[in-house]
């Protein structure tokens, strides 16, 4: 699963080794990453489910929610392990010609809904904050901040937003915020924060 990514990450170093030693390094590193994912997954699972139960007192997640939580934990642990693989990576210098060819649009230019869960999310304006407070007045402030990012992204992309707690979109958007909160919690747990 990680072998190609490991080869990319350590391309310069592996080129200096004989092929057999390089392949053993790739295999060992891949196995260690799989073990780390399993350990992080086990650690995060109980905490993510406990956080879900805390947000939903007296309830148990149904089958679909359970699958969603497991997917969030899996994706979060993969993200943590992958980020550790690439930590400290300095790409080899490129020629001027290849710099021009690989020039990409900045992530900030992506549609708002594709970045509301990232550091490139557009901060909510005062109107959005007030709207979220009106639609979800009983939610805790941390949850409302995530909802504000989602609603701001929908507004920016000219998508419909709820205007009251009874709006048909409320449940769907709540699930998106819940999933994002679970993902963030799993990342914090996996990172030891």
C-alpha cells in the first residue's frame, strides 16, 4: 500500500543503495507504517466513539454512523502516518524549465466546498456566524465553528443554506459537521494531542 509512496519519498537515498538493500528498506518501512496505523486505529477508536456518544447522549451510533466513524478513523490514521512519512522532506532542486511546467493553481482557488475542512477554508463572516447561531442555537461553540466553515463555503459556492432549525438541509449538514468533528478528533488522538 505504501511502497510506491516510500520509493518517492526516499528516491534520492534509495538510488544510492544497491537494489536488494533498497527493496528491503521499502518493505520494512511499509510494514512499520502498517503497524503504526493499526496501533493508532485501536487508540483512536474508543476515543472517537466516546466523543460521539458524548455529543449524542443516550444514543448508540446506527450501522451507517458506525461505518462513517470507522472510515473517519481509518482516513485520519492514514493521514497521520503519511504526514510522518513526508515530515522533513525537502524535494530535490528542479530546473527552471520544470518549474514553469509544474506551476499549479494555489489551493485557495479551489471551490470552497472542497476546502472547508482545510486550512484554506474561508473564515465565516458575522452574518454566517449569526445564521449558524440561529439554526443551531443549542450546539456547543466548537461545533458551531465547524458549522460556520461549512455554511460559509456553501454560501461562497452559491449553494442553498438553511435559514431555520426546521430547514430540510439541517440534518444533512449536521452529519457533515459531525463527520468532520470525528475526523478532527481522530487526528488529535492519533497525533497525541
